[in-house]
C-alpha cells in the first residue's frame, strides 16, 4: 500500500513537472513568434523605404549632376541595407543578422543625410514637386520604422526576460531558445533620422 502511495505521488510530481515544462515551452514559443511578427512590421516599412530611395535618387539625378558620387553612395548603401534586411527577415531570431541590419541601416541613414544636405544647395530640386512628395513619404516611412522598432524591441525584451528567468532558463537552453537581439543604433550620430524636409 505504501509503495502504491509513493508511486502515485511520484507520478503526480512527474505530471506536474511535465505540465509546467509544456506551459513554459508554449509560452516561449508564443513570445518568440510575437517578436518575429514585430520584426515583420519593421520589414514592411524597410521595404517601403528601399522602394522610395531609387525614385528619390532618380529625381535628384537630373538636378545634382556634379554630385554623382553622393547618388552612387545612396544606392550602394540602399542595396547593402536591402541585403541585410533580407538576411534578418529570413530569421529575426539570428542576432548576427539583426546586428548586420542595424549596421547597414546606419550606413544608409548617413548616405541619405548626405544626399539631403547636398540637395539643399539646389533650389530647383527643393522646389520640384516630385522630390517634395518623395521626401514627405520618406519622412512618414522613417516615423513608421521608428514605431515598428519600438514594438519589436518591446517584444524582444519580453521574450528575453521570459527565457532568462528560472525555471524557464533551463528549458530555454534545452530546446534552443536563443536570446534575441534588440534593434538599436550603436553610433550616436546614426540615432537621428535623416533630415528630409525641404522647407
């Protein structure tokens, strides 16, 4: 009789531990999917931005003929950022891919800022209706990217906190729940969005 009670007790403990482990696992999966979805929102806005840039450069090209290297720098930085974005979109949980995207985005922001500074020197370009519309769309997109990054970082922080707390940390390691990378800008000069107003 005592052996049966011990056996039932052990069985109850095993069931409770299994239920806890299942709950922790499902919670971590849910949080991981949430930050991946939040990254997808960033990706949508980045693609919109990448689509706007060639139009912006093409419009500026007619006016800024002597600034050919600036235009080339913007297109090159855009292509690097696009490739980094695709790598990060393939697996937002890959910290190195997110770091690569952050770096590429910093380079693109710098190139866009230089283009805007140069374009300020050309009054006809500033007055061009197409250029004004494109810069307005780019400004709007930059704001949407900032909001999407904030939502992503909030989701990553929830996920990382959940995977680092005990007993979750034990299961997270066993089931391959790796830490997620925050989307932050390392260079203080890159923290400001490119100035795109022509007022």
